[in-house]
């Protein structure tokens, strides 16, 4: 693996920070990390790399063309890997404008500035350059009881979040087709693991359980997702920008379908061993069924065959091992997540305002 210069957007977020930590610890690459540090971005997740001379951090908005243009000109990246995004479906229901700004406008600015930079490179560097856009399986809509999403699945987004990500995917492809920018897209399934902001299902359920609170499960809990450990996701991203074919899309998934209720019950079983309730009851007795999210997609499942076949990647972390590691991390790191809950709305139910008006 030859040393490259990697510009990472959103590198203080959950997946972005995991990618940055891996790039610095396990590759020869240098990283320029640009993150706006919104509510879900945290410099603490970068503590292990902040002193490394191969890691530089800039606080900034990807929709700031002057900042992005200057960063590209100064850092001279070989790869731009684009993770900066608003990602929480419930927040998108209440406040879609932030998703339009970051996910659509921000992606457009990043593409425009990257194209100008790429055009100024010599022929050899233009050939080696990659713009890698990280997206979601939610752009594909919902499945019935059978089947899986593939790279050929038609887009059918159902929430403001997934619509904004679908729009950004289309922009990236358009810049590839129209201007020749060597682009890559990955659409991943639900990612989990350490450092995930505690508004998402797995960290939220862990924190509520160890705090002795109810465990709210949307609807009947039967909504199915494919689950992917963040370490496997990061390995996939690196494999794609190192060896992926320009213009290609790759589905990233763990071949691990579980319903939301199955996930919560697995967390409860683990916590019964690692952090029993003080009243002696099983954690599962705290599960409560609450009104479903508006437009909640029933089932996602993804087929990562192209990634497995063409780039020799496979998910290595089993669901059981990943859940065990994640539980232990949140149990050991209350000093990180407790102030987040005390100072914000991460544990508060969102996405109901518009539902009430339907």
C-alpha cells in the first residue's frame, strides 16, 4: 500500500473518526480531517491521533467553498472520502433544512471544488485520484419479506434524510458522467460500535438500560435492518478507494439481518451479564412499545456480493462479538456519553411533531 494523502470530511463523526483512527494506526496515509463539529461531531474520538504528524484537523463546513478550495490546494489529496452528513432520520422529520444544507448543498460545493482541483493535476495524478462518497442503503426505500438491495436497485427514498442522501448520490454520479471526475459510491447498512452518538438505536438502548429507564421500541419492533460493525465498514471504505473501479457503486453489508426487537433483546441479554439491574429484574422487562416513526421502512437487506467478489472484502466481526464489544465500551465510557445526554436532546424522542400534524 503506497502512502496517499486522504482528505476526510466528517472525520470527527462516528464512522469518520473510526476511519481516521484506522488510517493513522494501520496505513502509511496522511489525513486532512475536515469536520464542522455539529452536535454529533466530537474531537474526543480523535484523541489517539491528534498528536500524530500525519493527521491534521480543520473545523469547517463543507458548504464553505473558500475553505474547501483552500484546503484542497494546500493539502493536495490523492483521495477525497466524503462522510460529512446529517444522518438521523427522526431529526430530518422535524428539521429537514439542515439535511438539505449539509447533504445536498454541501456535497455540491465539495464536488465543484474538487473538480476544479482535479482538473489542475497532472495526467498521472488525475488518473490516480478518487472521490469516494459514503452513503446509505436507505436511499433504496423498503423491501417486502424477501429479496435484498443490490447496486442495481432503483432509488425510492422515504424520509427527508434518505431523500437528501439519494440526491447527493445522484450529484456524485452526475459529476462522474458529465465531467469525468473519478468517483466511487458506497451504500452501507446500519453501522454500530464504539463512539456512536447516543441517538441511534444501539447506544441509546444501552444507555437507557444501564440508567434504569424504559427501552422504547418503535411500533411492533419487527422492522429489519442489516447490521455492520464499524471496523468492518472502515475496512470496506479503504478497500474501495484503494482498489475500486472509478464510477462503480459498492454495497457494504454485514450479512446480518436482525429486527429492532431482536437487537434490543440481544443488548438486554448482554447487560444481564455485564450490568444487572439493581432490582434483580431482567433488562428485557423494561421494553416498551411506542408509536412508530412516520413512514418507517419495514425491512432493509443488502447484498454485498460485488464488494466481496471484486475487492475481496468480507465482514469479519460477528454480531455477537460486535455487540459484546460495544456493550463493554459504553459501560466503560460513561464519562463520554453522560455529558452528551445532560447537555442535549440525544435521548429525547424526535420526529413526532410532523407525525402529529399528518
